[in-house]
C-alpha cells in the first residue's frame, strides 16, 4: 500500500486533483477495511489510526525527497473519513483476511 501511494502521489501530479483525491481515498478506505477486518474490533478507530499513520509516512517521505511539507486539510480530512468508513465496514463484515 505504501509503495502504491508513493507512486500515485508522484505520477498523478499532472492530472486533476479531484481524480487524485478519489483514487487515494478509495485506496485508504480499502486500507482501513483490511486492517479492521483483520482485527475485528474497533473498526472506526483502527481505520482512522492506520490512515493517519499511513499519511504521516507518505508526507515524511515526500518531505525528505522534495523538502516541501504541505498539507491540504480538506483532503486529509476526507481521506481520514474514508479510512474510518472502511474500518467500520471491515469490522462488521465476515473475516476475509
């Protein structure tokens, strides 16, 4: 997931920001789903925590490679919300992983 997010953040710079937001939100929602489905408890909290950690790692790698640390608050809130929704769904669905 981390490598895929790095590829998306670096290659989709010429595309529309909305497409980037949708793709990354779906990916982070699936990340929250997977982790919550594995633990089967506290889906919302697990989904949010996993997405926050993931976004921090991505931002730190981006900062060390470009020396620019920028955060779009709306984009981050939407991505955290999608991770929480994925966590809720993953925690309530039959164990897949």
